[in-house]
């Protein structure tokens, strides 16, 4: 048995090598983009917590003013009838509801800030492995493919024409 091959072109290997290198570049770019997004998200979460704290202080001040307005309104009597305090009570109720929402947002933001570093650590392990593959294994694969392509091209040049 004659161990020979019928190789006429290496174009498929050249195409595969090009696709492999494109994948490596896109993978590195994607990992870099995710790292930037992680930093931006952490900064954003810290900014959100500061925002909610400031909004909470403002709403608490508004509640104090609304309570004072309600108390003043209750002191204004017109004859025997108690004054209409509906508007002041609605404002106070609205502010309390707003404060509840703000406190929920603060709690959620604190939870994210607490859990975020752990999620980043879970991501970073596989991301580092992928980056290692892209930076180390892919160049070795390229060198291997280059060597095989050269060998096959030499074979095609030296092979006798098919009968």
C-alpha cells in the first residue's frame, strides 16, 4: 500500500488560520470591553448609592416641611369647623411613599455593591483562562498551522501530476 495523499490546495487551512486569528482578536477585544464595563458598572453603582442617599435626605427634609405645614394648617380654625387638611395629608402620604421607594432602591443598590465583587471574581476565572488561550495557545496553533501549510504546499509543488 502506497501512503500518499491527494492534496491540491491549502486554501481551507489558510481560511481556517485567518478565522482563528480573527476569533482571537475579537475575543481579546471582547474581554477588554467587559473589563471596562465592569469598572464602569462598579462606579455607576457607587454613584447610584450616593444619589439615593442624597435623595433620601432631601425627601426627609421635605417630610419635615410637610409635617410642619400640616400642623400649621390644623391650627388654623375657621369658626367651629376644622380646617381642610386634605392637600397637606396627601402631600405627606406621597412623600412617605417616595421615601419607601428610595429606601428600597438604596437597599437594592447596597445588595448589588455587596454581591458585585463576588460576581466579578466568578467571571474573572474563566475570563483569564480564555485570555490565556487567546494569548498563548492561539499563537502556538498558528505556528503549527503555518508549519503544516508550508509542508503541504511543498508537497503540492513536488508531487507528481495525477494520472
